[in-house]
C-alpha cells in the first residue's frame, strides 16, 4: 500500500473529524493567542529593558520592562490551563471513535469467518482495540499540544523579531529552514519503517495468539519444533526493523541539531555585522531570547513529536481507515445423520499389540534416578488397562512415553507396531498429529468456540448432530451441554469448572477415531458415579483404553492393572494382584476401609 495512498486516506478522515469540532478548535486557538502574547513580550521586554533601561542608566525602566515579561509568563500559564481543557474535548472523541471502528471491523471479520473468530479471534483487532487505540490517542494529544504551541510561539517570536529589527529575520530564517528541511526529509522513510514494524507486530501477535490457543495440542502432538520455526522469522524481522528505526532516529537527531543550534551560531557570529548596521545590543539580546527560550525549544519539541509520534500516528490511523477485506468462506454443512451408532468407528487395528514396551528405561537427566526402569509391557488391542501407584512414581511419564511425547532413554516403545516417538509424534517438520492415539491430561483442554466444535475437534471431517448427541448421552455429558445452551452455544473456558471441562474433553475423546485412548487422571475432577459412567463408555468404544487411575474403583473395572511401586512393575487382574503386590494390597485395603 503506497505512502501517498496512506496519507490521502488519513488526511481525508482527519479533515472529517476536525470539521465536526470547529468550536473546540476555535477555543484552543483563542487560548493559544495568549501564548503568542507571552512569547512576544518575553523577547521584546528584554530588548527594551536593555536599550531603554539598564544601558541608558534608567534602572527603574529596565526593571519595569522585566516585570512586563513576568506578566507575559503568567499569561502563558493561564493559556496552558485553558488549552488542556480544550484538548480533552478533542482527544477523547478520537479515542471513542477508534474504539467503535475497531469493534465494527472485528465484528465484520467475525461475520466473514466465524470459525476463525470462534477459535483464535482476530489478533489484529485486539491489537487495534488496546495497544493501537491508546497509541493513537496519546500520539494525537501530544501532536496537537506541541504543534499548537509551536505555531503560536513562532508567531509571537517572528512578530517580535520583526518589531525589533527586520534584518534579524533575514539572518535567522535561512539557518532555521535548512535544519527543518533536513528533518522533513526523514519523515517518509521513518513512516515506511514504522508501518512495516506495526505489520510485523500484528503478524507476531496473531501467530503467538494462535499458538497460545492451541499450545496444549502442539505439545501433545509433538509439534513444538515446527511451531517455533514459524515464530523465529517474525522475531528476526522485528529486530531488523527496530535497528532501522534506530538508524533513522540518529539521522533525525542530527537534523534537530542543525535546526536547533545553527540559528543561534549564525546570530552570534553575525552580531558584529548587525551592530555595525545600527541594530542595538538590546535587539540582539532580545533576538537571542526569542531563539533560546521560545522558538528553538518549540521547534525541537515539534520535530521530536512529528518524527516519533507523528509517523506512528499516521501508520496507526491507516489501520483504522483501511481494514483488510476478509472473504467470507462458505460454511460446511453438517453431515447427514448416519443413523444409530454405539460409538465412532476406529481405524482398523494393526496386527500385533496395541502398545508394546521392551526393557524401557527413562530418567529426567543423565544422572537422575530412573523413573521407569527395565519395564516390559504388552497391551492387547481392545484391552482396558489401569495404571496405579503413588503420586510421582512415574504414571504420567509412562503415558507420555506411550504417546510419543518423551523418547525412552533405553529400550523401545511401539504403538500399533510402529515406534511411538515417530516423525509425527516427535514434531518433525511436515508431519501432522499422531492419529494412532489421543491423550487426555489431567487439565482438560477446552477452547473458546461452540460446544459442537469442542466435542468434535479431534474428529476429522463433519460430524452429525445425532452422533454428537449419542456420544454425550453415553458419557452423561448431555445435561452439561443443555445447561451450556446446546451444541451451538459458545463456550467460555474460564466460566467452566474443572469437572465440566473434563466432561467435554472426555466426550471429544469418545468421538476421536484414534484406536488408542490414554487418560492421565482425566477424570480426577468427576464424582465416582460420573467417572464410572465415563470409563465404561470409553471402554465399550472400539479401541484400546489406558487409564491412569485416580481411584482404585477404576482398577476394578479394568481388564488388567499395572502397579508401579518404584522398584518393580507388576501387571495382572484385580483379583490376582493383592497376592502379588503388597502395594496394591495396601491400596485395595485402604479403599475398602474408606468405602
């Protein structure tokens, strides 16, 4: 998008905004005239105090003229008080208008692409609504305040110089204009870099927002390396643009030095020439006062504000003037109801074990004590296995090894006949999620979206309403879905209890086509009856179920139980294990005593 087009759009919107606030602008101008009077009196009174007072031997007259300069300072303070009152009436409507426009743009994008809006939101709109809106308000307020001050200060100073001696303007103005021209030459490149920096900021914000929304899925699917590779170029681009901004800032600082110091040097160097042509010493001192105390500080403030806030404001306002068009995709219709089914069909099981571990050893560090040591385990297709043991004994580590999230330090872990930590599981570029298994951790993953989307996000392709309803009925989640407002209701994860989040995640796992389900205490926030219903439904689902048990009742329902006690692993049925494992015998005895 061209810089000329940006300036044209922003100028058109700016004129429209200011035309509706002429009364506020007139009030600001009237107050600012007092500032011009303050500036004029500052230099003119010094010249008269010297020429007509102190240098002429009339001390009282000199003091009187200095008192006039003091009155001018009071006028300046009064002007500033009135200016701030009018500034609020100009700046706050701008902010309110930008907020309304940002919300309108976000709604337009949501209507154009509801699926994207429900999952990750419009990160660019969020940036406009928060950071960029405040940036625009602060930049606009600073520019109005400083530009107004410069205009009326320069008016008072130039009238004062002409009143003292017109030749002073001939000496001072060329140097002032050279520095100003050098400064103006930096504005277009800085605006271009600033625009690119904001583009990079929005791209990085959008990318990180998408990753944050699906971080649990990224980790669970082993896609961290691939996801991080997309972030690094954006960070590098931001670093490059920051360096370019710094270099242009250095050029702008040099231009400020020329505009702010060269006129003073020219005036001092030309003083003998001025005095030789009848310009009084008081006039030279008054001109120096205008330059040092009024004109050059105001010019310095203006250049700093325009160079920083001005280019930033131009680029930011362009975001609100020219929202990117978003094509509205055709929404995919719900699939036709396929008729009664008891559970989703799982992919055909491969011959051999569903899960196989051979002499597996794993430790969190080369010198750490192994969490899993020399473990052999075979889980048959369609089997329901419960894993029990004390907290911290390695149950979650075992599920992570089976899911392929952790590579074994020694031995092999195979799922459906292939290594668990294969390319797709370990995040190699170009691979998607591992379709062989679904892992549900203790902290259930629920995202901002509809109930239907939360229940079907693990199932590729469209899923019928009837199939979703049968799944929620099987797990006892139908009452929760009704309480949330039905399948089309939008879920706010922050308003759900941990148990409600687990209910939704379990229903999503039930609908998943993965032949292996891994539940790592995924029912710990459910009451015993709800937990039993969910586990029985998942066990009846085609495929293999591995459950890290939160209660011994989960082990009672399983086909086999794996007991981890820190020294050896024992696997068997619930009836066999009390005689083979003292730990399991103690756990069952404690459960029976509490029951």
